[in-house]
C-alpha cells in the first residue's frame, strides 16, 4: 500500500509526533454547534491548540465575548455591523482596562479573518455564505478544517482550482469516517463509499404520513443536537444528499458509486468497500468532538477527544435501505451533482428558503423537497462551456431564492383557497 491516496484535494500523510508549541487556529462560526464543541476541544488541549480568531454572525454577542475572553483571542469578527456596539460593551465587561481583541465587522469579516496568519481555519459556518471564507483560507495556504459542506457543494470547481493536496480535512462525521477508512487501501482498490444516515425523526414513515409533520416534530432529531437548518435538512435527508455530493467532490469517487444506508444508532459513521469485498468502517458514539479534534489535530489524533465505544456492553447495530420514495432528496441531490455548474448552488439556496418557509408555517414538510425539485428543473442544465465564478454562484443563488419564495407562496395561497 502506498503512503497516500491521490485525491484532488486530500492526501493522507503518515502520522508524526507533535512538535513545537500549540497550533494556531481560527474558528469561523464559533457560537454555533460546531464552533462551541471545537472550543471545548481546544480548552481541554491547551498544549496542542491556541485560538487566535473567532467569527460569528453577531446574534449571540455575550457568548462570543465570553469565548474571546476565555481563549484570549487576537481578533473577533461579526457579520452584522449593528452588533458591534453590544459586542464592545460585552467585551468591556470582561476585559476591563486590559486590551481587547481587534473587531472586524461586516459581511466580509469572516473572509478577512479566514486569511489571517494561523495554521488551520475551522469553517463551521452554516450555509453557502461560507464559500468566500473557504476560498480565502485556501488561497492563504491555511489548512481548511471543513464543516461547512455547502461551500464545497456550491463552489466545487472554485475550491478545486485553489486547494492543494492535503489542504482540506473534513469534519462532517460521515466524511471524517470516510477519510479514515480510505487509509486502508490504495485509490484503485476503492469499490464504493457507503454513507450512513440516522434516518432522522421520521424513519419508517411513508410520504403520505409525512404530509402533516410539524416543525416541532421535525426539529426533534433522535441522535444529534444541531442548528435548526441542519436539523430540518436531516429530517428531509437533504443533508444526506448534500453529503453524497460532498463525498464525490472530496474523494473523487463517482456519484453512482456512493450509496446511502440508514443506521439508526449512529455509531457507524460511514464505510468504504474495497474491490476484494472488504468493508472498513469507522465507529464511535455520536459525538462531534471526535471528528472536530481529528480535523484540528491531523495527522495526529487527540487523546480522549470523545468517549469510545463500550465493548463490554451488549449492543445491536442495524442497517436499512433508504426509502427513496418517502425521502427523494438524496436522488435529487445526486442528479444535481451530475449536472454540476450552478445546479448545486440552486439546489442548496432553494432548500434554505424552503426550510425557512416550513419553519414559519408557510410550507408543508413534503413541500420542501417538492419545491426544490421544481426550482432545479426550471433552472435546467447549466452551461458547461464557461468556467464557474463566485459571481455565477451568487447570481444562481439569488435567482433560486426568489423562485423558491414564489413557489412556496403559491403553495400557501393554494392551501388557503
């Protein structure tokens, strides 16, 4: 077996001993689920990591100020300029007369911070707004610890153009599992990737049974604690569709060789099947601190990052085929991935708008994917004759959001008629 797998974005160097002082880290999306868990990993490993910068949207300034003070960061970034006065006040309450961190503000603040001097940038931002920070980190030569799958999905060719081998380490539990399992063979020996799904809160329900699902029910995920958008995406399995496309882009495996299976216990995070019939899997209790720690510390593992499986206790792990009729999102995402170009951006943006409409009670649960499918179909086949640009992505997203809002409003009007 060779020492590394040749992927467009990833290499797998042999493990090496920890050298030097703590690794400087920038965390984007620090007040979200990924960000807060990453900070927990850092605080428990001060000899390995030092956070130099934090970014957040600006809706939770007290938490952001507390994080900045506890980590003694150099820079804090907020997307909402109007949040700056409250942030300064919150920082002043904690720092007193001591020097406060620099504040960056505005829609480009996270992008500016992503290019700052550090070793690694953890992109934990939710949504396609993470694309520019992803590109900035890569262009600056930083290791990108990627939890923002949307930036890769909507801007795959753009990421491919700037990412160097070994520069991206995935944080999604499924892609972290694939990342690790792929170490078991050479590229030519990989037969297929198997991405596991918990099945969300509605596993086993038919499409007809999903028609009356409420936002409260959809937000009650049985395994993971996540933000509202990701939680709804897990309920519709849109998240799993996005993960299939992400796996295709990260590991350069054709979409028709990436399968999804339902695994309710969420202990097996994904698998790689090799040409000789062997399947390697990565298993651990559902705890995002493990893949986060692996991403921050790679190629070293961080001891005691998260609890391990207790093999002294009897347990059963189940696997079921995906019900594509009840959950058509994975097939739709696979189709979008094959289309390429701006189609993934349209898919993602339309879904974000439909999730917002569902949470606001303006769209039924099944209407989320149904509406996304209509918008994707209207968008048509992208023009592959020209190279993709950030402007193309943003233009496609703007169009998709507008069309999704119009389609959702039409559904609401018809329901009330």
